[in-house]
């Protein structure tokens, strides 16, 4: 455990002046999205999936190793990070024609998010240690926040005021004022976060890491790891693995879903006591979890990116944490990040 906690990692919080909230623009506005893009990292394509039919309707070539993706608020532009070409490419919609591209430099699993005001995309660039803002209309760099130590995940919190960015070298949590373009506050952390989700008030975060049979809770008020939610692996698959829990996602305000990519199952945990509520084995090496619908009744729906069978999988989650697979869409090789289209 000592070796695990010595692993380096940081989470950066970037202030955004906006009222639009997490997790994505379509859900935040109360509208159920009807289509989603997913990058197929293993084959250099992007799939368009009909969410009602749970079916791929088109596949577009974009270049080698696409990863981050975001769609403009008006639904007329999609930005894709094409990492082996070291750039972000912009395509017009619905025809998916190349409009232009912005050079980034060397990239490694750089997440991309649209700012809440819709003016820019933000690229968490691992190798430059910077957060790079790009104007979505001009396709030119509009700002840069430097010295953030190998940023990776970039994500809005549920309050919609901050963007959280996980980083991989320094240890801690930093607060950045995006309008002032400067670092405001820093908190140390001691784990390497692979993913990120939140309590409803953003006082705590949850993240997966390598080599552990569980995931971590960190208290942002103290800037310390407050708990490891650990679970004994199945007896028939208990050997040590580098890749265990990867994606995490909070639902219903009190449940954390955790995707065990290495052992191929999806777990639902009680956010308060850390107890396992349900395990769904009918998945195929899930890496990423994305909420589709804000829970308005007894069911929340999430979407998994399955690396094992190259699919997007749709799972309903009850308020008791019971999960049910409701369908799959076959897509391209190694699906990862997604972006919803506004209706």
C-alpha cells in the first residue's frame, strides 16, 4: 500500500464563470440526447451512435489514435484530438467535413471538454504540462494555463463552477482561476488518479488508480486521501493486475459506479459506507462510464465504453444500486471518450 500511495498524481480545479452544469451540456439542460460520438482509438475512426436505437449509424475516418472529443453547443462542429498527428481536428456537422486543425504537440490520452460558455474547448495536454484553450470558431489557441504537471482527465463538477483536471506528475489538488489565468490554491494528494467523479457538493472526489482492488476517496477540504474503498477480487481472478478499476461515475447522489477494466465487471458502491451494492458481470472490459440521463425517478442510465467487444453498452441503475444492461451498440476498435450531440 505504501508503494501505491507514493505514486504521483494531481487534480487541478479550473474556475469557469457559467451556470451550465455537469456532466454534459445536453443532460444539464434537461434534454435527453439522441446521438453520441465515440472515438475508436484503435482504428482511427469516430462512430456516430443513435441512442434510441442503440445502433451505430455512421463511422468516420479521422486519423491515427483519436482520443479526446467535444461537440459545440450549436451542434455544428465536433473537435477531435488526433494524437498521432499531434493536433485537434475540427469537423463541420452534420456532414463531418474537415474545417481545420490546431497543432498541439505531443499528446497522450488528452481529454477535451467544451467550456460552459461554449466559446472554447479545453485540452488537457499531458506532455506540455498545460491546459490549452482553443476558440471553437477560429480554431486558434485562445489561452494556456501552464505548469499543471501532465494533465489528463478534464471534467466539470456537478455544481458547474469548476473544471477538474487530473494530472500525473506532481501530487496534490490545485485551484486555477480561468478568467485570471493563474493558480489560486494547491492541495497535496498521494495517489495517481485515472478517473474522476464527485459527491454532489464537490467536497469529495473519487478516482481509480493502478494496481489496487478498489478506488480512492479524497477530501478536497483537507486535500488528503480520506479512504480507499477496497473489495476482494474474485477467487478465480485474484492475481495482481496493473489495470483494475478505471472509470468511476456517481449516480443518484449516493452511489459510485466503478468499472473494473482488468477483471471485466461493473460495481455499484454505496458512497457513504463503501459497501458493494451490486456487480454486473455482463460487460466486456469497460474503461469509461458516462451518464446519459440525469436521474429524475428511480432509474439513472449510463453508457460504458467496452474494450473487450468494441461496444457502447447501456446500463440502467436503480436507486438501490441494482444494475441492468439494456442494450449494446457495436462500434469501432477500442472505443474510449464520447461527446453528445445537442438535440
